[in-house]
C-alpha cells in the first residue's frame, strides 16, 4: 500500500470516528497522522514498526494500525465503522463543504442518511433550527448537494424538463429544417430519466460528424440503429436516425415502451407503418381506437381501455381548484400564511389548506397546542380579510411509532382536516409499517394519508406496504390518499392509481409546499397522476370551494 493510500485510509478513519462521536483528541491524532504520512518522503512499507512509530505525529498505537494496513490492506477498526455507517452517509462525505461534525448532526439529529434526503430537508428549511446551521450555511450545503446529485447520471423528471427542452432547441438550431423530436421516457413522463432520447431524420454519419464538431457531445457507440453520446461528460443522449419518410413511425415506436409496442402490434397487425404519414394519430385511426397519449403508453392496459372506448379523460393542471397541504413560517415553511394565500389567489386557486407540522416534528418547529390555537386565530383574521378566498385549518400530523396520532382527540377536532404522515423511524418491516399505517387510517380524525410510502426518489426507498390492503382500509374508513406532488416524492406512485380507483378511494394531488414556488409543484403531481389515468373526478383538490366544504362536513360526520 502506497503512502498516499495509507494516508487516505487514516483520513477516512478520522472522519468516520468524528461522525460516530469519538473523542476529539483521537480524531485529531489520526487526521494529523494522515497528513504526516502523505508528506513522508520514503515508502512506509520498507520501514519497521519502530521506525513508523518514530515518525513525527505517529506514535506506537497509530503505527500498529499503519503496519496492519501495510501487511493486510485492512484495518479491522475501520471496517467496523464502515459496517456501521449507512452507504448514504459515506456519499455525504464525498460532498465538498460538509464536514464530519455537520454530517453527524445531519445523521443523528435530523435522521437524514442520503444526499437526496438532505437536499429535501434544505428545501423544507429544516437545517436552520440546529446549532451551526444558519440560513447561509443551509444555502451553501443545498448548492453543494445539488451539484453532487447533478453528476450522478440519473435525474428527476422535473429537473430534466428545462434540460431536455434546451437540448431540443439546440439541436433544432444545428439541424435546421431537419425533422427531429424528443422521444422515449421523457415524453412518457417517467418519474426518473436516465437518458434524453431524440429521433432525427438524417444519416447517422452526418449526425455524428455534426455533434462531434460541437464539442459538448462525445460519441460513444452505435448499437442496433441507435447513436449513443455523452453530453457535457455526464448526460446520456440517445439518437435514433431515420429516413424522413419513416420519421413518424420511428417516433411512434421509440416513444412507446416495449410492452406497449408488443401489445399494439399483436392487437392491430394490419396497421401499415411503411407508408409516410403526417402524425402518429394515423396509426390509431387505422387500429380504429381513440388516440392514446404518450404518458399512458407503458403497458397493455391503455390498449385494452382504448378498445373498449373507455380511456380516461386525464386530469389537467387547471382542473386543480385548491392547494392542499402547505407549510408556513409557523413550522418549517419560508413564507407567512398570508403570503401563501395571496400567491394562491394570484394563481387563480379558490382555497388554501395550511398543514404545518405537528409537535413531534421538533426539527421542523412543529406546533405545540398553544401555537395551534394562535395559528387558528390568525387564519380567522385572514379569512375575513381575504374573503371569498378561504384558508382551511389543517395539520400534517405525525403518525407515531404505534400508529397513534400526535395530539389528543379534542385538539384534532379543532382542525378542518387532518393529514396523517410518517416522518420518523422509517426503517420498518412490512408488518410494522402496515400496523402503523392501518391504525392511523382507522383514526376518525384522519382525512388524508400523506405521502404514504415516505419515499424520496433517487434517495430513499419507501417503507414496504401491502397497498391493496392499505387502499381497502382507506375505502372502509373514507380516508383520502395523497399524491404528494413534490418532484422528489410523487407519492402515491402512479402505478397504484388504478388500484385506488378499483376500491373507489379518492386521491388528492397536493404540493406539500414550503415556499411560494413550491405551490407550482402541483403541475408535477398532475403529470405523474396522468400516467396512472387519474381524472378530475378522482381528485379531491379538484373540488371547487363549496363542494370541498361539503366534503369536509361529510368527513366530520363519517362515523
């Protein structure tokens, strides 16, 4: 093992000890030893144990660890720390500007274990409540995490929208008057995008030549008729060249999933893809079925629905009438309730549901009982001032470890509606998670089950649930299930929407907004919900104000 490698191992050991709370003297001793070994002029592997111990800043104990590394390439005490450190914490250690002590606070006090969770916490303004984390530090950490995640090769759909559209404009400028279009996963509105795909009606050699001259595009390979490029050293680009006469058919097949293509061709073998057509609508006309939008072309279900002339009329952004599930400066939001309400009015919404965090979410400045009633007084004053716009009194109430909610029944009864969510102790077996969720659903004050799996896309898997049982339970107890529109959540996942509809469970597209900008996340929730075939009638937040009030009245009397 080289001196540099030995230094790296001791440096890693010192940082992990710091993160795990070892005494500062030991941490500093190993950090100093790493520094000294990196500068040592001779190869340490040629020295005896006594000679290594004699190096300034080393000593006998550290020398024994260095000797063990030289002889076995391993240090048992370091291996033990690595085994007891979540993989996501090791990733956080790679992010510039976040030192071991801050990582220890992030992990042990905020219960955050991945870069994605940390970014989400920054967006929710949570770090500023902890010692050593002011607004400026939080902003610096947020920017560092964003840079780190942007270089991992996978992207949220929301992140990819401006990038994909910008690339399209760039290619259109390069290939003037040549037919080209975005295709693939991006057009199907997939939650996660691994590559941006295009169809270009041009000879492949001409495409390669033009893009290589551009400089930002690195050609990697040609495989099965597709050209693979790396853009800016990190973003994967796939381009399918074709003849101009076959542009529409190529676009059709590359837009669809393989499962959809297989089903469509099997069901409609007489569709002619060889003749030039103006648009892909022609293929649906030849099949004698309604046009299926790209977001539904994932599997055979949409083909079956189209054959029965039963395709859903997909929800649209302007179908959402109210903004449910929002946070203000009363807990961890960036804006006052009045500022949030005025933004909703500006955007044309009819009502706002304020759902600040409950008391157990201390890290998010959760509301004590006294503060709840103070907030309710403020909402009453604002409702008089902003009439006919209405603000509803709600809470995002923590589901505690045994499934109970965070307040007594008399406090819960003071809210217009209660969103019940899990925020802590997320590592659960399915049995534990189900027991916790089902008990919360049974609580007569639970109106909405918030972000039901607790997942963070690209960062944290959701806890395991039997969704059929969860949705059956929601149907029985008349509980709405949230589609959390934050692009890092999109939870409930769109793949469960048809199951929810089967059991007549109402869903609700909610932004979980912590800022004025966060309100507009509703649009991402709508796009995800479209993939599952959600309609306006399936969505609670599509109710106009009067109907929403009637719904809440019925909820109060559901037992």
